[in-house]
């Protein structure tokens, strides 16, 4: 069992493994020792996975427990260019991209260049889809 208490600013303070109560050091505190020292049972939860939202922990308190809950804050709008470049980089590093583009300048029908252009177009559609998904979330 975990123990914690809330500080004045709403931040969680986890209980130490050793307590000092009055003038006594307690190396293996019991449930009652933690309660006497002002700690409560800490009930920890896992956040849900929500696309485009970041979980922020918050805490509620009962007589005997501190319960972790989650507030979900939407992340800032994604940048199309950053999304596009990161998706392209999954398959082509910058040097590979320049090498393929150079081949395309010489021969637009070069199979590597044609494959790159096709992949880039799919990345553009993916990036646009990510932005639409963010807008709808």
C-alpha cells in the first residue's frame, strides 16, 4: 500500500519509507503510523489513452484516501510541415532524400524517384488526415 498527503499547493507528497513521529524514528511504519503522521492511503490510477490529449494528474481527498484522477488537455494544433517531414523521415533520412531527388532531376522516371514521390504524396495525405483528426477531437 502506498501513502501520500497533499501539500497546500495541491501537489502530492509521497510518504517516506522511514517516519519520524514525535522523537521516534520508525523504520518499518505501520498503516496507523502513516495515518498518525498525516499521510493517507494513495490510490493511483492510470490515464486513458486519448489521441491529441495530454493527461494531467489531479487529486481528490476523502477522510482516509487520496485518489489520483486525470484531467485531459488538448495538445496544441499540429504543424503540417513538421508532421510531413517526420513522416518522410520514417523512411528517408535527409541524405537519402537528397540522393533520390538528384536522381529525379536527371531522370524523372527513375524508379527510386517515382517511389519517393509516391511515398511523399502518401505522407502529405497522412499529415492532412492528422490535422483533420486533431480538429475533430
